[in-house]
């Protein structure tokens, strides 16, 4: 299978998966969303009736006329919002709207600017998650690769044993629990950093002071994410490198007198690149989704906290928009990983056979 066909098949599979997932989400959320919409319509009809004294005076003498007016108004609004269409058609319309990024208006939530547009609400939270989790993930990847390579060079040594123990201990601790300890120690005990939020209230007006204040608030949550995660990254890299360093061509290169640095970074790390690149792509793309509990602990206004608030307020349009985005990011990461794997290891795209 050629690389173009390989990539086309992977992309087609991802698109089909995305459509099916969004269709299932639409079926699940459609009834809830429509019940909420119907309640809003009823409230809109009553508000319009209360706001029109002349109409009340005309209808007050005839209860049947009131019901007929409300039924006519209800039918008009149902037609306007598409509630008079068959269930399957309504689900397909909602699916198409989500797939074409027409996410609609939120039921309860608003952005900082006061907008109820779902896309605006999501795009407002995304940069905050990128600032915290994506930045932290890049630091974790760099530290993990460097420490993992060093540990693999001297397998069984003090650094290797220490790293293995640290990785097992740090990974076993929930990130939110470590975050609470960090707040307790550094925010309340030593009062070195703020306990939460992304900026002081009121925020500084000077752009430089504002940026420095955000960085000051970033230190504690970013340190928590890095502390919990970099050990496991280093441990996995170490295991991959140990397997590569035992290959015959590595031993031959060393026997020929090739400098150790070139053996490690020019031969071994290059051979270990496919799984490491895959982990890197999945980690960076996955970091865009944030973390619900960790962001809630630090009161960080990112994607995870937004999802939690949407669940609490039962805001179905925002939940659908976030679910679609998370699904899209995951599938995009998988396609990108397949693409990189196909470049780094041709055996993947040809299925282990001949073209």
C-alpha cells in the first residue's frame, strides 16, 4: 500500500468515526435539548403575553381564545426551531450543524464578553488550557526524553533505579490530590503563590504586568502537572531505549568506535523515534482537553473546568460542542500519529508486505 493510499484510508476511517460519534451524541442529547428548548418557548410565550396589556385585555374574556393564541404561537415557534419535523430528521439536522461547526447558542452559560455563542465560549477557554497543560506537556516531554535516555545508558545504575521508583510513586498519586497539597504548602503555609485563578482581581492594566501576573499564577498548577507526569514519560522512554540499545547494529557501532553520543542520539534514539513521536503527538493534542478536577482545584478557567460547569448547569449545547471538539482532537491526533508512523517506519504503511 502506497503512503498516499495509506493516509487516505486512515483519514477516511477517522471521518466516518467522527460522523458516527456525533450522530450518537445527537441522539443522546437531542431529547434533553429539545425538552429544554420547549420550556424556553413556553416561557417566551408567557413573557410575550405579560408584556402586552392590550392583548391580555382582548383575551381575558375568553379562556379558549387564550389557549388558541398560545397554541398558534407555540406552533409558529416550533416550526421556526424545527421541532415540527420528524425525530430522525431533527437528529440529522443537529448532527450536520455540529459537523459544520454551527454549534448554536448556550442555554445558560455566557462568555466573559456576554456572548452565548457556544464557539465563542469554547474558544475563550481553549487558550487558558493551552497555556497550562500544553506548555506543561512540552516541558514533560523534553524532561522525560532526556532523563529516559540517560537512565537507559546506565541501566541498573543509581539514576535508573531512582527514576523507576520516582515514576511509580509519582504516577500513583492523583494530580488533583497533589495539587491540593501544593496549594496547602505553597499557598497557605508559605504564602509564596496564589491558591487559584489565572490573574489577580482586578487584573493589572499594564500588558507586561498582566503577563507577569498570569505567569505567577501559572507556577503552582504547572509545577503540579509536571511533577506528577514527567516520571512516567521518562520511564517509558527508558524502556524503549533499553530495547533499542540491545540491538546488534548498536553493538556493532560501538565496536567500530563510533562516539557514544552519536550511537545514542544518531542511531538508538532515531530507531526509537516512532513510538516516542506517537506518544508526543497524543500527549500534546490530548493536553488541549485539559483536566476537569485539576482545573477545578486551581480554579483555572480552561476546557476541563468549562466542561464541569456545563455539566453542573446542564447546558446541553456547550456539552455537545465540547464533546465534538474532544472527539475531533483525538481522531486528528490518531491520524497525525499514523502519518508520522508511516514516514518513520515504512513497514506500517505497507502492512509488513511488498508494495
